[in-house]
C-alpha cells in the first residue's frame, strides 16, 4: 500500500528500514516521508512502531499465536 503519495513510498519500503532499527527521523530522511503535505506521518509512524514492536517481541522470544501454533 502507498503510504506517502507525494513521494510514492509504500508501507513495505518503510517497514524494510524500520526492520533495520531505523527511527522515524531516519526513515523520513531516507525516503522523504512526511516532508511535503504531511498527511502520511501518522500512518508512517504506525508502520514503524509496529515493526519495532514485532522486532522487540522476537528478541524476547515472543511470536504471534498463529505463528507459534504453526510450528
């Protein structure tokens, strides 16, 4: 899904950088997200926060129930 229409940035592009541990400011600098009209900032932050939360859970040994049951 396209998150930033002004710069044609997808949620996947944002998630890729966020999964590398990059902050919103770093993602914004690299992709230009929320630097023009700003309407995408909340969505971009949500994608980044979600990726960081998933990475944190994985480091602690937690995984979503659907994945843990698939083992």
